[in-house]
């Protein structure tokens, strides 16, 4: 499992490039990913980016909101 953590929005010059680099690394891995962060920081956008760049992008993405469980 790969854990991607953010303490703020995935925007800005330094933070954005760093996050894009991490997304590329995670997308290439054949593993489960847990994305944590505060409300409104873009976790679903990160998940969609990882899925879109992964070899599994032709399959359906399953997103689980753990707060509702």
C-alpha cells in the first residue's frame, strides 16, 4: 500500500510539481493506494489523476469515502 499525504491543497509551484511527480510514481505501481487529507484539499482529484495515468485506466475507478462507513 502506498500512502499519499497532503497538508494543504495540491496547488502552487513547488507543491504542485512535487504532487505530480508522486502521482506518476504511484500510478506506475501495481498496488493499493490510501489518500489522506483534510476536507477540500483535492483527494478525489489526486485519485482520478492516479487512475488516469495507471495501466488500469481502462477499468472503472472505485472510490470509497471512509467517513461514510
